[in-house]
C-alpha cells in the first residue's frame, strides 16, 4: 500500500489553487443560504469548479457508515486516495471497494477503535508507515448515544468525550507531520449544532450523567480544539475548521435512535466537502460553520480560560508533552 501513495505526484494542484488565501468576507461556496428543498451539490459541482484531488490522500474517520461514507465516496470520485476508517471491517472493505470501483480514486480500509488511545496510536503508526503525506483529515467518527447509562473508553474516560473528541485530538497530533508534509492541507472537525458547555468540575460526568449532554459536550470540545489548534498552526500550511453538517440526517445515529430524519447524508456531505475542498475557503482557519455558512458556536468556545483548561486536560489525558504543530 505504501508505494501506492508514495508514487503519486505530490501536491498535484490540490483542490485547484488551494494555496491562495481566500478573502474572508463571504465564507460560503455557493453564494446563497441553502434552501432545504434544493438538491445538494456533490463532487460534480467541485469537478466543474476545476477541483481535482488526483495525487492527494484523505483520511475520513468513521467512514464505514453514514455521513463519513458519503464524504469518502465524494473525495474518491474527485481522485483522492481515501483512507476509510471504522471498526466494522466488513463495511469498511465494502466502502473501500465502492471507491476503487468508481472511475477515479483509490481507497484502503484501516480498522481502529477510537475508544482506545492505544488503538489511536497504532492507527497513526499504521498511517505514517504506509503514507508519506496527508492532504485532508476529516475527524468525523462519533459514538452513538446508546440508550443505556454512562459508558467509558478503554482508558476509563467518558465514552463520547473519548471517541468524538479526545481520540481526534491525539490522532491529529500524531498525523500533523504528514499533514504538514502535504501543505497546504486541511483538517475538518465534524461537530454538531448540539453543543453544551463543559463542566470542568465533572468532565467525565461521573457525578451527573446524561447521554445527550455527553454527546453535546464532546461536540463543543471539538470546536474549542479547532479554535486553539488554528491559532498554533501556520494557515498557509495547515488549516482546521469545524462544522455542523446537517440536522438529523438519515443515518444510523438518527434512525437507530428512533428519530425521524430531517435531512440526508448528501446534504451533510455538501457542507463537509465545502470545508474540505472549496478553493474559496483556502487559508480559512479556526472557524465554525453551521452547514454552509460561518456561524457562532456555544459561548464557551470563545472563553479563553475554558479552552485553556480543555487543552491542558487533553494534553494530560493523552500523555502529549508538546503538541505537534509542524
Ligand atoms: N446524523 C446527524 O444528523 C448528525 C447531526 C449533526 C452532527 N453529526 C455528526 O456527523 C458525524 C457523522 O455522523 P453519522 O450520523 O454519519 O454517524 P453514524 O452513522 O453513527 O456513523 C458513525 C461512524 O463512526 C464510526 N465509529 C463509531 N464509534 C467508533 C469507534 N469507537 N471507533 C472508530 N469508529 C467509530 C462508525 O464506524 P464503525 O461502526 O465501523 O465503528 C461509523 O463509521 C458525527 O461526528 C456526528 O456527531 C451527525
């Protein structure tokens, strides 16, 4: 597998002129707010805009199902070598095969349980050993709520915090040298409109557990991480953004929870793809998008003291002494 990406010509016009810093005025690609009744744009839109991902490598965590699968498919259809990730090897191999079977793109599936920091390290080691660059990192995987009570990761951390946020904090750190080697590269953190302030007296929710709040706190943590990481990175090399993709998409997370879908994975993928490949968003970093437009997140995201606490805690829990910024 190593030779596959190594032999590709690096940085072949990644995402059509991505290097140029965008004017930050109109932070949306499609020029108007989305009307829910229109067909979402997909890879054909980006191809018409001259975007080609030939020669690039993209990793989408949690791409064995739901939104991640559709994003992985579209990235592959634009020519990317896609690293499909999840725990379910059967579904993962099917998604990778679907990408390989299309006219453009290539793919491989790597299995890793993000509920274990040791597995995150092993996953990162695997990617680093087999690929010499990473142009796009889409941190998308998320634990489903589950009807039961509080669950913990292999490391004893509250599960939503561990899988949705902490694993990606560590994975991004480990893969930063690959991202920097592929500059300009982009990181997209798939968050949610559902955000709840973190209680720093009870981050792991040992005193008072609520599954919905656990999920919403982990999603806000991703946004806080985005803001701090962006401030540490050279935006001409690596950018990092976060977003709410779409409301109640038709995925297992929603349907399995007994809820009526209100939107589709294609609508969510449109929003993720905009942040991942739009030439208009080159150089744009640290921002949060609600679907296609820049938006304000929960107030705690802009509380420097809260972000500093989260950062320090995340460093401690992951055992990182110096976060990789190159
Ligand atoms: N659905 C919505 O309406 C909605 C709304 C707002 C935001 N979002 C966000 O959008 C993203 C995708 O949501 P979705 O609805 O597509 O989710 P989904 O259908 O439940 O898919 C989740 C993905 O994450 C993977 N995953 C879950 N736990 C994992 C673990 N411990 N280790 C490794 N991979 C794991 C799953 O793969 P395996 O089963 O193979 O492990 C699957 O590929 C999430 O970040 C979610 O928070 C979704």
